[in-house]
C-alpha cells in the first residue's frame, strides 16, 4: 500500500507542476509576449514619431551674438523687417567628418548669408503665418545641410534642428 500512496502523491505533484508550467507558458506567450494594439499604446510606440538623439550627441551654436534684423520682401514701399535669433542644433560626431564643429565654423559666413537670403524672399504676411516658422526651419535645415556637404563626396545631415529663440516682425 505504501508504494501506491507515494505513486499517487508523485502523480499529483507532477500534475500540479505541469499545470503551473502550462499557465506560465500561456502568460508568457499570450499576455507578455505580444505588443499591445490599443490606442494608448500606439501613442508610445508610433514608428513615425522621430526620436530625439541623446543630449550628449548634440551640439548647439548660436549664430548671431547680437539681435539680427533681416529685410523682408517689400510691399507698398514699406520696409518690413524680421528679427530672429538663430541657434543651430547639430550632431557632434558624424562618421566621415573629422570635426563637425570646425566644419560649421568654416561655413559660418555662408550659413548666415543663406539665412539672410531666405528671409529676403519672404513677405511680412508670410512671416505672420505660424506655419512659416516651421517651413523656414525645414527649408533652412535642408539648405544648410546641402551647404555643409558641398565639399564632401557624400551628403551628410549635420544640422538636426534650428531653433528660433526670437521671431519678431514689423
């Protein structure tokens, strides 16, 4: 009888362990292993949302030390101007470029000229539109990156962002 009793106890223990193992497998594969597909999780895992690089990967350069005014395209014999403070946000290290900061410094005059020329093409009505600031950022980032890559064999996206700390017009 002792042999049958211990056999039944062992059979119960094996059954309980098998049940626990099956429950853990279900949990791992179904609950924890699949990504969430609800709207709340889509906000956090949206592929189209660009990730900002780490702070230690980015450098910052203020282009104009003093307030800088640019003439806008004239309308009705008025002299509209815009005052902007431009800060470049750039990648500190880029494979293929020895010193990014030196490269930006060497093109600083051309970058300032490109910014001035860009604003000379805009009217006062255009710069009043809030979408104009976003478009100016996009256009200038593209233009400055093209300028900085002009003496390279390959195109580099050196400028990550442009920050307009001031955007006053009259």
